[in-house]
C-alpha cells in the first residue's frame, strides 16, 4: 500500500503520474500481461460482466476516458460501436493506441485517440456528446477531485445515453496488503497516497526510473453522489466478489479467470460497476 501524504500533496502530481505511465507503456505493449498478439488475432479483452452490463453497442458512439493504449476502446469497436474515441494523458499511450487501431483495421474515422488530461476532455474530444461514456479498472485513483471528474464525464453523455464505470472497490485499499483480512487504513481518508514502487503490475521485475506516483481513494458513496449531482440517473450499482489480479495472498484463480478469496472465507466486494443515464 502506498504511504499517506500530507494534505499539501505534491503540486507536480500530474507530471509525476504522467512520467510513470509514459515509461510503462512500452513495457505493457511488449509484455505478456495484455496478450496483444492474441488480441490482434481476435481475442476478447473486455470482462464478461462489462459486456453484459453495457449491452449492445451496435451503431452507438462511445468515449473511453483514461483509455491507456486503447485495447478496451478498440474492443467496443469490434463489438459494433459506430465510432469510439479514447482519451489518455500519456502521449506514448495514445501513439500506441493509434498504431494498434491501424494494425487491426480501424482508421481514425472509426477509432480516434486523443492525448489530453481527463479534466480537459470536453475541449479535447472531437464531439460534444456520446451515446456511451465508458471508464474504469484503475482510473479514478489517479484523480484528486471526483466531483470535477463527474461533471466532466457527465457533460459528455448524450440525452438517452449513459455513463458506465467498472472499478476496483475502494474497500480493498483499507485492508492489509498481505492477506486482506484486517482493516488497517481509513476507508474515508481524503489524503493523497504516495508510492515509489519500481516495476509495473504487468511486470513486477521491469526496470523503471519514474516510480514516484500520487493516488487518491474515493469511497463509493462519494462517486455515486458526485454522478447523481450532475443530473444523471443511477440505474444500478453492482458489487463483485472477484478481482482482475491476485491483489492479496491466498487469492485463487477460477475457471472464469477472475481472482477471489478461497472457498470458506467470508466474501467482500473487490470490484464494483455502475450505470448512470441521462434522461431524454
């Protein structure tokens, strides 16, 4: 777990985080974690619960905020979205996304990628509104102001459209790093977290230089309240008992590919997802 920072967190937090992600893009693209060769050959990259909860995207426009190098973004294009737009603050990530799109046969008219801070998305993306605004899986923790994020994301949802978020459950950040069996951190903390761990979740042994990052914890109530305050209507909030990676010791991987606590141990939510619509 990162170390709590004082309230006056580093003023250059955005630059620190961007340098960290810029350095890790080539590691992620070249490594095995994202299975890019299999993806190029047609392997599904989206999670099954996301596909079920988002539903049919055929003929709809989709904006993916904080898209990294666009694998999930392009997956929605493969599933029939008429146009997808991915936004990320890392220039190398956007360049990699554009290259990946071209490799699998999507031109910029079908799959466009924009390099910009998520808070500047309204000015940066090509269209004013999208049928679906999609985001998640390790995105919100990089943002200090969740209300500003909600206002920005919601403003890009077209009437009759919706925002969909799938994210790691903030409860896991309150637990001990090893077993996940004890509450050792404040769930409601608003302090930034500083980390200097080398490597990356995709390759723990990778040699890296830009290791200092700044992150934030956002309780679910804060996220939902921020979205509802924008005028979006919450359709559902689902909590899930599985994770995408072995966050704690003793996690077991099921046949479905997800990681969970072993059988017999009381379950807790490890991820959550929500859908919020803009009334016509």
